C-alpha cells in the first residue's frame, strides 16, 4: 500500500515478472516486448507477411536448429538443448475451465434475460456495448488493436505509477460527474418495462 491508503500499482498488477515488465523495472522485458510486438505488427500489417507462413517458417527453423544441436551435442559431448519438460498441470486446466465457465454462464444469463424474459433494458445495454465494439473494430483491424493494447499496457501503468496523486485527483472529479450521469441514465432505464412475462405473472 502507498501513502494515505493509496493502492500500489505494482501490487495491483500482481507483482512478479508481469508487473516488472509493465512498469519497466526490468527494462529487458519491456524492451523485448516492445520490439517483438513492433516487429510482428510491421511484418503482418505493413509488409503483408502471412501469419500462418510466419508461424510455420519459425517452427521449421526452430526444429532444424534443435535437431542439429542435439546431434552435435551427442558427437561433441556437449549438453543437450535446454528444453524444459512442458506439461500442463491439471490444476491450471481446472482453474482456466472454472474461469471460462463463469463468463459463459454470465453470457447465457444475459441471453436468457433478452430472449426469454424480454428484458428491454438488458437488450439496450448489450446493443450499445456491441455497437461500441463494432465501431472500434471498424477503425482498426484486430492486429493493430492488439498492438495498440501492448503500447497502452507498456505506457499507462508506468505513467499512473509516476503521477498517481495527480491522476487520482482528476479521476475523483470524473467519477463524481459520471456517477451523476449514470444515475440519470438508470432512472430512464428503470422506467423501461423489464419483462412483459414477469408482469403477467404478478397480475
């Protein structure tokens, strides 16, 4: 925790290697991520390189290098390639499946509210959200959007960690203004009939 109960950005990012990379505490990780994502974006977006061909050629080169490394190691009594035993644990699969189940259930519950309950309020919220996604998608393709996400991830946490007190003051003002707007929108949405079927059941 920081001063006056302020949340530490490093702790909020989970600490460890991810936080070190995003906050540039280990410049090597941040530089490698920035260079790697920039090269990938340039190859696929500007140079027109095919993603499937890139993956296949990269794997082919890697396999050939490892093969000759292993052969030369056995002939020259050198150590074998330092490849760890790659194994996905059952616990990690269960955690990922449980997290996915939560999101799928939320999506199905929202779909149920729209299709079965006839919840017009939920329909409007979902429609606005999907329209925003569609609008953003029309401005950038998927690869450029991912690249922008990488740049934001490498800049916003560092800027917030550096100027956290000043940014928090601005965010408090924005939060108060947005709360007023959301209250007005919520009052409007509450006047929209939630479900015709539920109204029939209560009669």
